[in-house]
């Protein structure tokens, strides 16, 4: 649902940009409570993984495809504040280097894909996990429902923004019906990917899943047919042990992201995604503008001057994953470092 330039007028785009900037600012402060020396690199990995999976468009209806938004996945794994930052990094990389999502519409995209999806999904996930039995199966099911609902919710918010500042005169009822309808179908794919990923992490490292921490009862895992308590997230091993325990997980995740973006993406659906299809059918794209980064050597997820489509797309995916993990991890380490500095300053103040 990457909104291009020209769909939304300048005043609403600016307002959405201000809202997105405020959300990022709040998230930078909130992420200090979610990030530590172990979770900061994992947050960078989550951003890179979302970048990779967003390249995998899957068919949802005749002539229409969809792709992961990632808000639910990021929020459940690394926390809502960090998730907003993850999605912002991904959307920024896509907009500037890959000409995916308009530059003037960056605020709209962050608001719709990076804020709405996170808020809706994380709130619903926490509600469901608080009501259901504390088992891995319940947490995975909650992730499925949260991700499913977050996608049409984002589509509804886009429709609201279009109703306020759309550049073409289209009956908003038709836009709403078409957008929400197709994104319910896309939401099923989003829910499946999110549930599979969250379930896989819960199976091997439940202590790294932010969304199941802080609840009253310990998460239950089924081992040899019996339910046992998951490893307690409050136990703090030595720093060296923590580093070793997450290194293999981080490497596995990064290799998976490289394989998805560099190889599997070649087999993704070439059909237009939900927003592109609705825009074409309803006439929303009448005033679409050429992307400001259309001349980027990585535009449209291909490397310029490489004729082989498989090699060009795969290399672009690898470059995108590499850039996202570097930029994301750098930002999250800086946020964590800021947290340490604030803590040290508070201690020094107390000691005076």
C-alpha cells in the first residue's frame, strides 16, 4: 500500500508528515524502554526482514497481489515504539533508493503503514493474549488476528485521508468498499506470514518476543506433549552469554532475509498490489506524479545496467536488506546509547 506522489494533495500530505514526524519523535523516546544491547541489533534485523518480505507480492484475487506491511510483526517482536521506527526506516529506504512510495507521500505512508498498523495490531494482540490461555498456540493465534485486522484498518485510514485530500473527485464510498475489501484478502496473507514468523520465534526464543513479556502468567510451551513454562524473560545472563545466545539467531534471520530478497523475490507476483488495483479501477491514479527518485540506480527493485532480470532484482534485494540492517541497527544502537547516557546522568545527579 505504498502511496505514490499525486494521490493526496499538498496540505494533507504536509499534515500527515507532521503527524508521522511526531510519531517518530515519540517512538524514539519510547524505544529507549524497549531496547538494550541484545534487542537493538534484533530490531535492525526485524527491519531488514520486513524489507525482504515486502518484496514478496502474493496473489490475492484475479489480477491483484498483496505484500506484508509488517506493523503487527514488528510490534509483537520488538515492541510498538521500536516497530514504528522499523517501518519508518524501511519506508525511507524504499522511497529514497527504490522509488517505492512517493517522497511527498512519505508522511502518509509512515502514518498508514507504520503507525496505524502498529497501534491497531499491538493493542489487539495484547488484548487477546490477556484474555486467552498463556500458551504459544494462543499467542500465535492472537498474532494472526491482530495482523489480519491491522491491514484493512490501514486501508480505512488511507480512505479517510483520501476523502479529505484526494486529488480526484471519486465517490468515497466506492473507494472505501474497494480498499477495505481487497485489503481484507491481503490481510489474510499478512496474518499467515506474521503468525508463522511469531510462532517460529516463540518455539526457539520466546524470551525475545516483546509482546508476550510483562503478562501475569508465564508463557507455556508444549514439549514432548506436556506444557512447560517458557524461559523467563526477566532472567539476565552475563553480557557475554547474552551476546552468544542471540548471535546465531541474528545470523539465521539475516541469511533468511538475504535469501528471500535475493532469490525468492524473483518468483513474487507481478500483479499490481491492492492500492494500485483500486487506484486504476476507481480513477484515483489520474493525477499520479513521476517519482522523484525514478532515476535511482535501484528504482523498481532492479540494478541499472544489469540486463538479466533475475540477477538485477536479486542484487537489488540484497543491497536493500544490507542497507536496511545497517541503517536500522545504527539508529537502534544510538537510541540504546542515549538511554544509557540518560541513566548515567540520572545516577550522577542522584550522587551529587
